[in-house]
C-alpha cells in the first residue's frame, strides 16, 4: 500500500484580491460601529442636556414654592443658553443669575406663552407665568429632540 503524494503548487500567502476583500469587510464593520457609537453619543448628550434643563426648571419651582428670598424664581431661554434667576422678572444684569450654555450642536426652541422666552414660578403655589413646550434638539438631526412640557399647575413632563 503506497501513499500517493499530491504535489503542492508552491503558492503560499494570500492574493491581492483576498486581502482587499478582507480590508473592505473590516472597513464596513468599522464604519457601522462608528456610526452606531456617534449616534449613541449624540442621544446621550441630548438626554443629559434635557435633564439639566428639566432640573433647572424644578429648581426654580422649588425655590419659588419654598418662598426663598420672598419672591418667585424662573428660567429664561434663548437658542444657545438658559438662565436660572430669582425674582419675578429676568434681569440680565443680575450677577446672581446662573447662565448655562447649551452644548455645541444643540439648540433650544420654546413655545412658551411669554414675550421674552422666560417662565417664572409663583411664590408658594409654584404656578408658572407661561405654559408651553421647551424643545431641545440636535441641530444636525432635528428629529432627534426632547420636549419638556410646562403645564398650568407647574407640572413638568419630559417627552423623549
């Protein structure tokens, strides 16, 4: 019984086409992963920003209800900033205001029933001077947004 020997062609390694196919597959998988990572990061940034605005509104309402400084408290909105303030009217010159800048690439819009984009919560009861919606959106993808609804009794609802 003899063993037959199959001659080897002497070819070792990979062809250029095989290497290009592997590189293309790695590139596609990396691109998908990178896109998913960027999308998840943007969603998280939006969530954090909307939470910060929500808690700033809650802080204003809490200060007003507790009667801190004997006056109401509020939040003033613009497209790139929002400011927490004590008192019944926003005064931009007041050094006690806490002004927050929105993360680059995001913007705020409001449908508040106020002429200056602010809401003031009344002392003791916490009712708002204006009702409506504060929307935080990704400027590059406006469908990626969070709405914070301010109700008649000062109730705040987050819609993601």
